[in-house]
């Protein structure tokens, strides 16, 4: 039995935004055709053009060639990490540049590299994995923000109780409220330290 018409209320298909940076127009054309069935593709012919696109659009994934006239791909991705830390960073490279790229990966500046000539399925899978990592980072940052907000509310509640604005606590209640606020603050600090350390670990 043939399927009925598509409901106008069905949500649109999500295509993850990816920025591809390469100084060769033929490479950009080829990659756009490969990626656009699955991704929302932006292209740039230089690092500076790529930075402008990052300022104007929310980009989840950035993929660049290592060898470009103005700056290397590693240099560009170092800058992107500083100015747009949530964007996942990938790089194309030939065997001659592999040491510099591996060093960048070990420093946490590059998520993954794809060797030239690239295999389409390998490239697509690398982008999918980078997208999963992006979602994970966004989710944990959101959780951290919610925990900070909760900690602030707990501290305000304790202050309100101790000042008498929200009622009166006995001695045991005062000790317990101070313990809960202190423990919450310590947990948030530990989570902050863990996330900060994770940002500098090599990505796999």
C-alpha cells in the first residue's frame, strides 16, 4: 500500500553544520557534493574567510587542509580552539605533515586527521564521530551551567534562612544547610576541574 503524503508538521531533517576550509576550489566543490546530503555545508578558501563564517554562523565541525598559503591548518585550528572552543576540529594532511598534526592531536587542538587521498566513507565516519563528541561537550557544559545555578540558589536559600527572612533554623538545621551548600560548591569545583582537564586530553 503506498505511503500517504508527508505531514506538514513533521520536523525538518537536521543537518549538522560543517565548515570546510581549503584553498583549492576543486576540493571544496568535491567535498560539498559529498557532504551536503548529510550536512549543512559552508566553505571557505582561506583561514580568514573561515573565521568570518564562524563569527556569523553556529558551526559544529570545522575541517581544513593542513597546507594553505596564509597559515597551516594546525595554526588555524589552534586559533579556532581559542575563539570557538566548542567547534570540533578536523584536518586533511599528507604523510609529509603527519608529525605536526599528531602533535596537535596530542595537545587537544585537533580531534582527528584524515589522510590524502581521503576515502569518502572514512571521512564521513570521522565527521559523524566528531558530531557525537560535539553533542557530548554541549550537553556537559549545559549540565555544568545548571549545577552552578543550583549552587547559587542553595547559597541564597541558606543566607535567607540564616538572616531570618525565610524562617528560623535550629542549630542542627544550620549545620545541615551549611554542609549542603559547602558540599554542592565542592562538587561544582571538582566538575569544573575535571572538564578543564578533559579539554586538554588527546581526543580519540
